[in-house]
C-alpha cells in the first residue's frame, strides 16, 4: 500500500499517526519472493488471533499475497468464553494456509507445533493469552503484537473499555515486539484516535482493527527488507490495568450521569454489558443517552425536574416519541440523569423503542440485586 493509500485508510476511520523515530536493526533471511507489489525477502510467518480486531489486518496480508505458514486461533470451547471472537476460517477461504485451533498457546502440545514450523516471525493480533518465554522463543526474529492504547499508557487488560469508563478523550493502538513483561516490548508504530461522546467499545475497536491493518502494512516491507524496527518505551509508573470480568459490569447509580453513561457505552456489545436489577430481574443496559445539564453544578441527588429529589437509580418516567429510537426511560443518577434506550434480560428479552417506554416503571428503583 502506498503512503497516500495508507493515509486514505486512516482518514476513512478518523485515525492519525503518532510518529516515532524508529531504529531498524538488520536481520538475515532465507530467500526471496515477489508478491503484492513488494520486492520482498522470504520470512516464515505464523498468525495468532481470535478477536474481530485482527480480521482487517489478516485480510490485508491475504490481499497482499503474503504467504503464511499457519494461522492459530482458539478452539470452540475456549472461544465460547471470550468476547468479540471471529471465525478465522472465513478469512482463509481460498487461501492455502492451514488453520490450527488451540486451547492454550502455552501448553506443551502447542509449543511443539510452533517449534516444528521453524518460524521467523509470529504476528499476535487480537489474542488475550500472554505468550510464555517458550512460545516467544519459537520465532527466530521475534513476535509482534498490538495493544489498544498509546503505550506506555494503559498497559494491561481491556484498555479500550477502561479508557471509556475513565472518561479519557484519546485512545490509540501500539504495535510492539512482545517481551516477557506484559506490554513492555519495543514500540514499532503507534496510531492515535479521539474518543468522542458518541463512541462505544464497538466503534473504538473498529478503529483498533483498522489501525492494526495500517501498521502491519507499514512494517512488513521493512521486515521483509531485513530491518527490525523498534524503540524502547519511555519510562512509566502506571499500574497495569486490571482484568475485567462480567460481574464487574454491575452499575453503580450513585455517581454522575456522565460516569453512568460512560460505563454503559464502555461495556455494551460485543462485551457482557453494564447491568442492574429492577424488581429483582437482571437487565443488561445496552444503550443510553446522556441528558442535558451540568452535573458539576447540580446538588447531589437531584435531576432536571424543579423541586424533585430522587434516590439514585429511580425511574423518573418514560420518554415517548413517534420516532421509536428516541423512546426510553429516564433514570436519576447521583448527579443528573440518563435516558435508557435498550435493555436486555438474561433470557434474551430485549426492550427498546415503544416496548421500553410503555413499561410502567415510574418511581421504581434500579438496585444491585
């Protein structure tokens, strides 16, 4: 892809480069091939991934004619426990690349399989298991991974979800050489993008996926020409972001409407979601709107109705409209209120539009159980 073409891809998804002066260490290779417009040196490359964020980058390799030794993804039992999984066999249709499904990238059988591939390079994109030193050692040059933040900021788990929850205004993606310490490898490339009030975890991961594609297209010609680009990460004393589990989605209404809104949009599909209980029934709140007002200047426990004070979590009442998408239920927060637009029960029942605004919930209180 040309430089102009890369910038067109970035512009189409609102991405911007964050440039680094990259040191390139030369490496030796096995042979040569001509494909995708590149005059390239042959590398034995394997791909490891299961998340949707890796699909555009893998498709880019296929379209460029980059030969892969293998693609490794999670087996069905392991994939069922993960969010945003993708079926990688669809990408490999018509591409002569074997697909291996594994439970754990670090178990003895998988390490043996990787070793037998005689790899130069591992591309680990959209993968949550931390590669052991034994797994990393199966690739002669190293393993390249991506982390959905502007490292060294937000090292650790679920960086996109945490960035939205914390109200951060900027996110990004970093291509790195994987190392024994989590998210501390040398930086190859970075792309940053804004977090708007309209974004959700899903829309930001679309940016992440697009940036994975762009950064790999940028680095591959350098790797295939014999370079090993990378710069050390600057010092940082931030703690690692903790792993998020489904139970962490319990919504606390005793906070500002802005924080409640951010929490909901950070955890919506394809993730387990923010949830709360009404009349003892658990509902995932999939979508909400932030109602106007200035929480910073409002007395705690009040909402935008003169003379009223409500317990946080109280349903103020329905919003009705001829436009179904605008219908919902207004709920009081510690400061301000949000409009719930869609909820989903554990049995799959979905309420939105008129079916949601018709619920007789006024005066009821969302609770922790």
